[in-house]
């Protein structure tokens, strides 16, 4: 059974870190409602939901993808690039320990955010961003390459994380909003999408993706490629440079 690691949004969500966007008003109650709707998409597809304990003192804690990245049966516990987010780790670490996964940690002076990690087949694209440094990427490579993964470093200067600008479709095609992508030529197959909030998709299965409801033209483009496209509102998280991928860690047995 597929499992989903999530963490409830903090009442202090509006105080989360911002890098490339101006701060606008965030409605925590609306965010909680949107988070519940997001979970319902997965429940409706038979996913088991595993809640990491709330971390109300951590405004960005809901973006749990940044804290841990899973490769087969290996969990990589990240070391947040933003010092304010390093308090998220202990509760995530406890859930990973109880999951039965093997685990390794990114340690100082390395930094790595899960939002900078995109898996496509056995290739792992890692964004060299303000949140992920060369030492963090080197530690990730050392953990993964003996297990048969290839790690490719990608420049990220226009957005917060790599997956703020690109994600991948079930067939491995990379999609992105070109003004946010440093170098589309780094990817064998790149498909430009027409909307900023159309860059992020979560692959639910080989023919189904989940994305923001704020990118209808992109949804139509992907449906034209034969995909089933589910949409959900994530506007309150998008105000904080979040997206549909940030809100969960997907575990596939």
C-alpha cells in the first residue's frame, strides 16, 4: 500500500520563510482546510495517511517534503538550509525510525532541502540553491550512488527550490515554466507549461497526476497527453513558495 507522510500546518504558517516572493496575507484557517482537501485526494485513491506530530512552533513544518527524502527503502534526513527550519527534524526523525526504513543524515556543513530533489527513474536531479549547498549534494551522492542512483547537480537561481520550477510526469518528461528554469537543456525531455503554478505535479500512478487548481491551461495540456489530472486548491501554501509536492512525502511499497 502507498503511504503518505504529512504534517498539519502550524497556526503560525503566515510567519514562514520567504525568499523570492513578497509577503502577502495568509489565512491559517483556510490553509488547514486546503490541507484537509489535499489529504482527501490521496485517501480517495487508497493511500494510507501517516501524520507526523504537529510542530506549531515551526511555521514551515507543513512543508514536510523538505525534511526527508525517500529512495526505495532508504530515508535521507535533510539538514535545512534555513536555520529557522532545523527544529522540524526531531519529530520527522522519530517517524522515520518507526517506519522500518534505513536512514542516513545530511550533516554539517552540508545543507539539503527535499524540495531541491527530483527523482526520475534512477536519476536524481538536485538543485544547487540557496537552501542546498555543494557539501549537502556530495553527501547525498555518497549515500545514493552505491545503491544504483545517479545524482545530477542542477543550478537553481530563479526560484526557492528545484521543484518550484520543474517536476516530472509519469513517463519521465520534465515539465517547467521556462522563466523559472535556469537551464532546460539539462533535461533529455523538457515540456514547457504555460503557468507558474503548473510546474508542480505529484505522480499518483502511471496515468494520474495531482496539481494546483490555479493552472487550468496546464491541466488541459496534460490531459491532452492522455493523463488523468486531479486538481486541488493550495493557494495559501503557494503564497509561501509552497506547492503540491511540498506537503507530503510519498512512500511506495
